[in-house]
C-alpha cells in the first residue's frame, strides 16, 4: 500500500482535543514512534457513553489490511467453562490491559502503518510535553499491534494462549493452583456416564476439579473449587503476565464468587446447581429487539429493513450462546435476511441444485489452493455469492418467520432474565430416545440403564399429505412432550437420535 492521504481534523475543537489526549497517550507510551513511513493509516473517534470517545484506528482505508492474511480462529464461550465448574464452585475475572498493544508489530510491517500526527500536538515546540519535544516529524508509525489491523486479533491472542500455557506450569507441583493429576472422560453412551459431571475433567489428587483459566480476547475467567483456590489461580496468572510484560488491569479484577458478573456475554451461577443467564440490561435489550421484529412484521412484512434485521440477528445470535433454546427460532430470521438471493426457493431455503454447484466450486477452489493458488479461495468465506443486498426484504416467502417471532416473544416475556440449567443435578442416569417414521407407520424407543420402552403406531388420514420430514419431527416431538408430561424427564438429560438431517438441523 502507498496511501499518503493526510489525516483530517475532527469536526469540532472539543472532539479534536479528546482525540489528541487519546493519541498522545499511546505515543507517550511508545506504541507510536518515529521511523520510516511509506503508507499512512486513518483514524477517527466514536462516542463512548455520553462524555468520552473511543479511538478507531483503521487499517482498511489505506489498503494495508488487503495485503494481510489472518486465519479464522475460535474463542472460548460459556459452554467451555462448564468443564471446570460444578455446584458450589467459584469464578473470578481478570482484565488484560491494552490487550493488542502488549505485543510488538513485525518490523517489515511498521513502515506501512504510518500515522499523521499533524493535528494531535501543538505546532509550537515549546507548548509540547517534554517527551514530545525531540520528535520533529509529522508522520510517525505504529510499532505495536493496534485494533483495526486485520491480523492483530489473531497474532495477539496466539501470544496470549502461549502465556496461558506458561502459567499452567508444572501440573504436579503442589504449590501450583492449576495442578492436576489425571484427565477423566465422562462421555455419553458409556455405561458409567454421569450427566451431572463434565464430559472431560482435569482432576486433582484430592478429587476436586483443577482450577482453570479461559481468555476471551482481553477478559480472563478463573474457576476453582474453593474461594481461596480460585483467588490463588487469579494471582498466579497475574504474576506470570507481569513477568512476561503483559498488563493486568488490576482495577477491573473481581473476587471469587458463585454469582460472578458476566463473561463473554453470560452470567454463570453455581448455587444449587450450574446455571447460565444474562444481565437484566441484556435481557431487556433482547426483549426490545424481539418486540421490534414483531412490530415490523405487523406494520409491513413485505418491506423489512435489511440492515436492521442484520443488526438484530447479530445480537440474538450473541444471546443464543447463553440460551440454546433460542437458536431454532432464529432460522426464520436467517431465511428472511437471505431470501432475496437468486438461489432461494419458496420458504427461503436454498435450491438443492445451486447448493451442489456451490459445493463443487468450493471443492475445486480448495484443490487449487492446495496447488498453490492462494487467491482461489477468495469469496468462499461465505457460501453465498457476494452481491449488493437490497434495502428492504420481504417475509412473505418465509411462512415460518411469523411463528418463530411469536415463539421468541413468548419465550422471553418474563420480567427477570431466564435461567438455563446447564447440567442436571444429582442424576446418575441419562435417557436415550431414538425414533423413525416412514410410510404409514412411526415408532420410538427410549432406554436407560434398566430397560427399553418401545412404542409404535400408524398415521391417521389427516397426516397423509404431510412430508416425511414433518412425520419424523412430529413422531419425536410428540414422544418428548409425552415423557415430559409424565415427569420422566425431571432432572434427566435426554439424548435424541434420528436419521433425518432436516429435523436435526432445525432442533
């Protein structure tokens, strides 16, 4: 990239003064330094609350991000923390200060990460801070990873994971809060499977689960069987970060608790069991967005604002990490958002023929990539062909959307945030349900460690016109509802087996 577009001033003097403080803060700390500059990046500010701003450093406008590659990577979420949590266990939080800025940027990249500082410091040298008086150039450059650079998250989190493994230390050291003696597998289907325990456990010599740390970008979460052990794990990790030169924002540290604050969007509770919920503020926002969907449907379901739907979907997917029961009812929203594409049929689903062609094209691109054609995978990050989306979309072609929205309204109508049980309490039994429906008949079998109960029947004439997918779903759903009404599922974990991909995907 060779962009030399100069940095513009903020629209008001007050906004410029706030920008100056933010930018000069990172300059003073040596994150932006003097050096050869071949390309200038852009920066601007957005409001943060009512009286502050957040700086946005943009590596895209200059063309720098287009020259960089960063692979996809996953982040830990609430479900991962369950492997080290049981009833009565404690959690604590730690915040990594200036997350990306803790790590150096590659020397070859620095000349292309230039910053125009013309407007962020006084023109008169005498009016400048002592640390800034000898820096005479108007262009400086980043020497640390900055937010807005394509590969900053990947490289920074990669290094953070390395620091985490340094903190794990010697697993047999009795003074190490992260110590563990053995890994125990507790997997569904095993004769000794206990659904009240995690599937994979690092167990200490005293029988307790080992302390653990999970890092979601700059937010660390610690778990421990006791308040003291959880605090020791946080202190141990903090000391390792300090030795490695990584900042620990101690002012944001929270103490061990069975009712900690939110982490990665979820509040995990361990009193009386293991539960997941969200904050009241997030719950109210969820209710508001679902009500907004319902209102838009009532007003004009043939002209729904596409960008608004995308924004609502993004937040509901985020909330769906906590509430798994929400995900099936987002299917209609997905179909409406992408229903404008040419490869869609009635109902909003993809046309089968088009899907096959896309898979073949992707396979050819992957083969070309393996032969060295690195550009052949461009555009396959999303299976859909990238086209300009319309401003509005219709829900008329997706009949299920209205039902999905109604279900979401009903499921989120409570004043207090819903609480989801993450693990059954005190049960040593898992239930397994398998079913099939074909032609005129249907059947289902449920078994536990004691017996197998099988039922079968024939469809009435009213069901003759329904699809095989509907029959499969109706057969299993009816059986689950019957078991729930009899109390068979109370404090039980239920596994459902089906050979119908459509029913599995919708569930």
